[in-house]
C-alpha cells in the first residue's frame, strides 16, 4: 500500500468516495473556494472571530441536503484530532493543524454568523487508504462544546442520498437526555465562568452592584449591528480597545457608544433606551478604568501587553461567555446566573431583596406543566432576569418548528411573531429590567414587551391588549404575603381558563397569605400544589417552596379535589460547589409532568411510590391549607423498615464500642499492612502513573435505548442481570432486568458513568443505560480484589472532576492513576494482598457484631457450616501461600 505524501492524496481519497457514492463535483459537492456565496458569507470573520475580512475554506462542502456538510482533511493519521481532558482544543495551532478541530471551527463560525442553526462537520486524516480515519460531528451551536460526536459513523456512506442523510439526522437529533445534559452542564459551566469573572472584577475593584451591568452591557457591545440580516457594523472585539487616554477614544466610552448604536438600531423605544443607557453608563464613568495596567492572571494569556481594566473584563466575557452563548442550553438564564453569583457578594444571600432566581430546569418544568406552545401568550409580572420568559420562548419556538417544519418560511414568521407579540414581562427594579431586556436580546430578542413598571400600577390597557392565557411567577418573597398578590393580580388580567403557576414560600399557602388566597379562590381554581426540594435555592437562600397551579376565571369548586404532589426528591443533591445527579433527575422531571396530568395512573420512568407522593384531597375556603404535608395522612405505626433501622443503628454503635476496646486487633491489621508495604519497597517496589488506556480497553456499552419500558426488579430473579446506570450509589445498579442478552456487557469489568464520574466493579454480566462506558482489563489476572484496589485509586483522581461537564473516550483514556510496580511491571500480587488484609479486618468487625448480638453461639445449619468451612480454608490457604 503506497504511503501518502501530500494532503492532496487525502483529498483524492475523499473524491474517490464521492464518486463511489454517485456524488458529482460542483453539482453535489464543492471544493474550497467554489463554495456558494451564502456559505462563503457564513464563513467570513464574524463578531466572534478576530479576522473580519477573509473567509474560511473547508476542503469540501455539501449543500444539497437539509443542513450543510463541511469536511476538513489532514495528511497523517495523528493529525485527526487534538484534545485534552477538557475536550477538543480550539487554539490557533489546533485549528490549523488538525482535521476535526478545523472542521468544528468552521462549523461553529457558520452558526455564529446567524445563517445556519446546524452543521455537519467531518474531519478526515490518514497516511494511506488503510489507515485513514474520519470523525463526524453534529454541530448545533457555536459554543466550545455545542456538538455531538456521531461515533458509529466511520464512513461517508450516509452522504449518498436524501434517505441515508435523513437516517443520519434521526440519529443526530438531540434526545431528551441530550437536551437535559446540555441544560445542566451549561448551567454548571456558566456558574464556573461567573465565579471566575466575579473574582476578576473583585481584583479590579469593580463594585458588586456594577458587575452584572458590566456583563450585560459588554455582551450587547459585542453584537453585530444588522439591517435585514446584513451586517452594517461589526460588534466590538478586544482588539478594538486600545487603552487610549483621549476622552472620545477611551475603552469605556467606546463600549457604551457601541451599546447605544446597537439599541438604537434595534428600534428600542426612547424611554426604554434611556433607562438602559443610564444603567450601562457605569462602564464609562471612571477614566481610571481605561488606563493600561498589569493584566490579571485570570486573563493574562489572552493579552500581549498591559491593558485597561475595561479591556481585561471585556476580554474575559468575550472569550468565556460571548463565544459560548449559542452552545448554552436554550432555557439557561444567562444574566440570572451571573446575577446570582454577584448577588452573593453584593447582598449576602439575597434575602434583603427577597431575590431568589429560579433554576432553569424548574422554569422549563413549570412552563411544560402549563403546556405552553406557539399559541400561548405568556406573561411574568415579576420578571427579574427573564428566566421564565426564556423557557416559555424556547418551548413556543420549538412548537412552531414542529408544526411548520424547522426553518420553513411559515415557522420563521411564527417565531418572529412569538418574540414580538406573545411575551410580556414587567419589572420594577431598573437594573433587573436592564438585565431582562438584555437577556431576551441575547436569547433571540423577545424583548419587545419587557416593561419597566410596577405591575400593579401599569395602565389596564397593557393587560387588555396583551390578553394573556398563561402566567409564570417567582415573586420577591419579601413582598406582602410572600408575594401572593402578584398571582392574584395576574390571574385577574388573563383569559378565562388560562393557566398560571407560581413558585413561592410554603408559608404563603399555610397562613401567611390568607387575604390574597381567599380572594383567589373566589374567582379562580387551585388545580395543584407541588412541594419542591428543600435545598432548591441553595446556596442562595434556604427557602421552603411549593408550586401552585391555577385556572383563571373559574371560581374554586370545593367539591372537586386538588392534586398534591411531593417532589422533594427531584433526583439532585445541591451543594455550594456543584449540582449532583443522585437519583434519575431527568426521568423525575419528565415524570412530574405525567404525575400532574394522570396522578397515580401516570406511566413513570423513575422509582416512585405514587401512593406516598401523590394525594388528591379537598381544600377549604380558609386559604391556609394549600401544601402537601397538610393533606398527606401520615401513618404513625412503624413498619418493619423502621424497626430494622433503629436496631441497625444501635448495633452499629455497640460494634464500634467493641472495636474501640479491641485495639490490639486493630493494630494487628495496621501492622500487617505496614509489613506488606515494607516488603514491597524492599523488593524494589514503587508507585508510578499509568494512563487508563494502558491497563483497560475502553468500550462503549451495549446500551438499552428503550429504558422507559423496562420492568426493573429489586433483587436478582431467574434470568435477570444487573441494570447499571449513572447513579453514584448502590454500585451503580438501579435494579435487575430480564432483557435480550445481545445487550449484555461483560462481567469482571468496571462501569464508568461519563457525567457523574462514578466507577464501580461489576462482577456479573450486566445491562447499561446511556452514557456508561465499559473498562475491560488488558491483563488476565484481573479479579474483584485487584479491581477494588484500582477503583479506590480511580475515585481519588475523579474527585477533581466537576459533574455535568461530561467526558468521552479520549478524556477517560488520558486519566492517570497510581499503581504499584516491581521492575517496571504492575504488581497485581501486592494489590491482591492489600485488599485481602482489609477484607480480614471486615471479618473481625463481623465477629464483633456476632458477639454483640449473641449470634456467635448460633447453631449453624449444615449448608451454612459448609459455606463457612470453604471460606476458612481459602483464608488459610492464602496465609500459607504468603508464608
């Protein structure tokens, strides 16, 4: 096989494949600069690139299908892709020298131009016909991680015709699981950026109240100015800020002037424009912030010389937020996330203003419960940073695309109408109003009806003209009656049978808002009450909340039941550092909508005791019995599980007391471990790092894609195998299932969850859900004891990872763990002996337990005695082998 010497050899390989597939040059595909003018325009330098004159030239492009395909080639297989543990790299060298990196760069730039929503990017590299490799990506945004690797596509065959391409698009389409992971990982990533940006601004002496205005204003200054989708002025980049002392040329003045131009071009009404500019003028007030100074370490790598404070902040926002906006999950409240982070420093935990911003996965759920679609008209009378309106707008646009075909003329016209006519936000606080308007502009501009006003004093004509049929609210909880007057007022301004949802403190439904609640029940119906997790708003504020659902214009019928749902277990654990997935949150948030609709008859995916978490009951006109706990009849008779827990807790304490007294046995174990380590070192043993792919073969699991239809058992029954998911508990095992054995994964392997970063040893063959990789040992002597040793080391390393960022085969492969070696070879004998000693310690604990319970004198059955003898013999044999 002749070795390729030129990149043209790779190009010839692609052309041969196109010929084989019946694709013709200039008709079905184009080469470099023969691309269409429209595609060429999309590849021109945009506001998100420094170069605004030239356009990129991918090696090949195909524009005959629903979305464009671009291909980038490189000579040599090692030039396929450049990545790190954080993902694919997009520095200049990686983009220029690696096929996948270049293709993705082009695709992201095409989407950033606003001319495309989705692109297929393909990287191809090789040394000859036999070594050539390709990777295919579905790109859905311009962010650093807004793409999906289509791992099963290893040839270009899917480009053959419309039918094969449609099959590819069906595979590429983002699933609910994909969308959920994007939403959560986007929120986590944005929080990380917000934290770093907050630190940078603190270091540069920007006051806490000013910080979020800097973010929103600078993001607007970065936007291109367009007329009829034609760019008439490019947004500012870092290179435009020169640190000049002249008043008109100061960096801050340039930024504010560009904001003014952008807003004027958007035809923002003059009163709104004046309000927004007054807020953003903070950026240009202090000339000292426009003088070059030493660059902060958070941003130094992007700047080649001393820069002004304004330029340093602008550069951070440009690199870490602006470039990522298209890649963030659609329901993400960008300004809200920033505001939440900065609020911690400006106002402690936010309680002074009663400002607690709702997480995006909750705003999305509430909008889904209200069945918001393209035909709805949605308002929020305490808009804050517009989180609810963003979620509503996403669902409405999605509905339009589904109804009229995505990107069709009718769909696009309907979406324009949604953004201009079907969203209403009212916000009194000037800064929050500015954030809301900016946020809606950045998410596609639904800012037309964002009003700076007091909702209660606004002219009646605003509500009459808008004629809402949906309302979503999270009012300031320091307002009268916890904010319940907002929903009372809002429901009165809606169409009859319209739906409303409010998330509010529990106390509003149990006595603190009786006046408003009584009035609400005279004119409207309470349909449901959903008790939310107690840590939902941590670490901002520890507020106990519920969601109340209403039907407008229909007096409450006290002979009809209200649905009460306990959603305290939403599958997440929240800490000040991270949002952790512990119990199927994706399924639980999908289930709660079904439970709201169908009660105990709901077809759910997660493990629920519907009898425990769902109650239908009557309420009274008192207005103080709206919460779940007031209607769930608690069974005070302890059950077997309650007795077991009490007894178990006490026995655990007694065992611990015996073990404390039995210090010689404790020290004996420690001495054995110490002896083992001394002998290991005396034999020349040392610990060294190994990449995971040196000791394991990393394999994609044989996933079960119909998990919602599975019958899951709590224990092994005949014909069943473990079902391993991304849980961080119970060895990753959700239960046991009977399924087609073609989906079985090998036992005696490690399961690795890609987003929760949990790794477990699986002794038996097992089935898996999504995003679980299989690690199969490359060594014959691999067993449970060696596995446990490796898992302990593996978990130690994984503590540095942040949940939700995700991982792939490449990033997992590069993880390094410390293992014992003798003579450069891994010492499996040391690992096995080490774990065996720890197991013997557990046996001593068991003996102590037997002594406490009196079971030590229990007369064993014949079968039990045989099992014990076998165990004792194996222990003695190992002792003799060691000696």
